[in-house]
C-alpha cells in the first residue's frame, strides 16, 4: 500500500510539472497584457472619502483650538493659585511680627481671631480652586481622549487615502495643486488625456517617418524581429533544457520506483512462499498433534481399564483373604472342639482305668505323662503310631499340626498384606504420575493453542510490510517450528513412560497370579492335612474302643 501511494504521488507530481510546462510555453508564445481601468464605484468612494476627510480635518482643527484654550486657562489658574499661596504666607509672617511686641493675652486672642478668619477664607478659596482644578482636569482628559480618537481616525483616513491614491502621492502636494483636487479619478483623466496627446504625437511622428525610405524601415523592422526571435529562441531553449532536466529527474524517479516495486514484489513472493511453508508446517504439526492426542487418549483408556482390572483383582484378593480368615476361624473352632473332646475322653479313660489295678494304672499314667511331655518339648509329627502313644497323644499331634498350619497361614497372610500395601503404594504413585502427565498434557495443549493463535495472526499480515517485517515473521516462524519439535520429544518421553508403566503393571499382575497360586496350594495342603488328621482320629477312636471292650 505504501508503494502504491508513493507511485500515485510521483505520477501526480509528474503530471503537474507537465501542466506547468505547457502553461509556461503558452504564456510565452502568446503573452497578453491586461490594463486595469478604474470603475465608477471607485471614483464615488474616493469622493465620499475626501468629503469625510475634510469634515474630520475641520473637526480636528476645532478640537485643537479648544485644547489650546483649555491649556491656557489652566496655566492662568495655576499662576493665580501660586500667587494666592505666596500672599497668604506673607500675611501670616507680617502678623506674627506685629503681634510679637504686644502682650501675650492680646496676641493670643488676636492670633486666634485672625487665624480663624484667615483659615476660613483660605479654606473657601482652596475649595473653589480645587473644584476648578478638578473640572479643568476632567475637561483635559476628555479632550485628550477626543484627540486620541481623532488621531486614530486620521491615521485610518490616511491609510484609506494611500490605498486609493497611492503611497508615493503626498497630501501636501495635492493641496498645493491650483484649481483643487477631486481624487484619483481626476488623476486618471489627466493621465488619459496625456496618453491621448502622446498617441497623437506618435501618429504624427509615424506619418513623418513613413515619408522616409521604406528600405530603412524594413531593415530596422527586420533587425528588431530577428532580435526578438533570437531572444525568444534562447528563452525557449533555456526552458526546453529545464524541461529536459525535469524529465530526466522524473524518469530517474520512475526507474527507482519501478526497481523498488520489483524488489518489493520479490519480497512479497518470498513472504508468500514462507507463509505457504508455514501453513504446510502448521497442517503437519496439527496432524501430529491429533495423532498424539489420539494415542494419549488410547493410553489413558488402557490405563483406566488396567486400573479397573487391578482394583477388581485387589477386591478378589481381599475377598479370598476374608474367606481364608473365616476358614482359619472355623479351623480354630474345630480345634477347640477337638480339645474339649480330648479332655472329656481323658476323663473317661481315667475313670475306666481307675477300676484297673493301681500298679497298672500308675505305670500307664507315668508313661502317658512322659510321652505327653516329650511331645510338647519336641513337637512330635502326626505320623506317630497310635499303638505306641495311645489315644490322647494322637489328638495332641493333630492339634500341633493344626497350629503349625495356622502359623504358616498367618505368615502367608502377613506376606500378602505387605504385598498388597506395596501394590497400593505403587498404584498411588502411578496415579500421581498420571496426574502429573495430565497436567503436562494440559500445559502442552495451552502452548499449542497459543502457537495456533500466533500462526493465525501471521495470515493477517498486510502485503505492504517491508523486509524488516518479513525477517521478524521468519524469526517467529522459527520459534514456532521449535515448539512442535519440543512437543514431539515430550510426547516420545510420555510414550516411553507409558510403556514402562505397562511393563510394571504386567510384572505386578504376574506376581499376584503367582502369589494366588501359592496361596491356593497352601490352602489345599492345609485342607488335606486336616482331612488326614480327622481320618486318623476316627480310626484311633475305633481302636481305643475295641481295646477298652477287650
């Protein structure tokens, strides 16, 4: 836009110079001399102004005479006042000298009377004189104001006369003209009369010259015409040279403007290419961002699904732990019941053996007590034969096996709880990492939006920007291209972190599956041991009954 405006201004200036050259050539080829003639309105105005000037001059002279008279009266009154003051001073001095020889009282009375009389008379005279002075001063001020206004009017009238008559014409010369002077119209008439007389003389002179030889006149006319032509040719040559110089300067300006236009067009083409490249980069970046957003969404969905799976597995493990705890409680209750039954059976055995001889009962009791103590100290396994230990020793072995299984199960439960705590902590850490990644993702989205806004701002760039604006836009474009590269690196890092989290989840799931398998095996083994113990117990009870009956 700036270039187009400059081109238009140059074209206008070039056209104006061409028009001026044409006008000058026309004026010099056919010069026209215009002679102004006075109009009737100007003459009437001059007459009216001359009348007003005469009236004003008469008024001025009358006011001047009045001012002179007032000044003379003022001078006379001032002299009278000075004389009266001098007389009063003389009278006071003479009275003071005369009264010095008389007595003091008479002098005082006479002085008081004289002072009163003289004071009254002096005061009255002074008041009268002051009033007269004030009147004279007011009249003086009025006359001075009138003189100032009249001087201003005279100056205005003189300016008007100079504008009408001319600056070089003096009023004194016009007043000294005999026969009176009526204004500029009269001067014009006199000049016209002189011009007519001169024209008559010229015509007479030409007639007298025509009587001379025609050859001399022709030669003189030819020489004059040649001189005029030479002067005209020289003037025209000078003007032509000036016009050529102006044309050369204008051509140079046009060439410079054309070169500038070409440079700016090249810059515009380069800027358009840069803008197209930026648009392509922006579209490519938008596609990459969309793909990364889709990947992030897929990763988030997978992570949420895995979180749900982990939570479900944790709930399952907690349920299994609760079931195992319930089974342990049931096993403890069963063990308590078995202990009660053992105590009851021991009581029955003691009653039955009391009927037997004392020696045999004492021996049996001693052997039983020693065996029971040895089992308590060494924790005899449940595979000991019932014939060697008897019925109560079998029950003790079952109880010991149940307690050992219970201890193992409790240890497994503690290990599982520790693993659950670790997995919970890991899940919390993973959730924190997810939050951080989400915050980073939000920041990246905000940066991408800002970069998109800046790119949209690039499209609104006017075509009249110069090289500096192009350089700035290229720098902005470089910065914007750097931002997507950083975003790519960050997205790659996020993908790697997501893969690491996936591998971690897989390992955690494998560990949990192995723990569950081991836990199930331990439960199966405990159940088998309890079942075997119950079977051995039932067999031992049947054998004891048979021996008792025997």
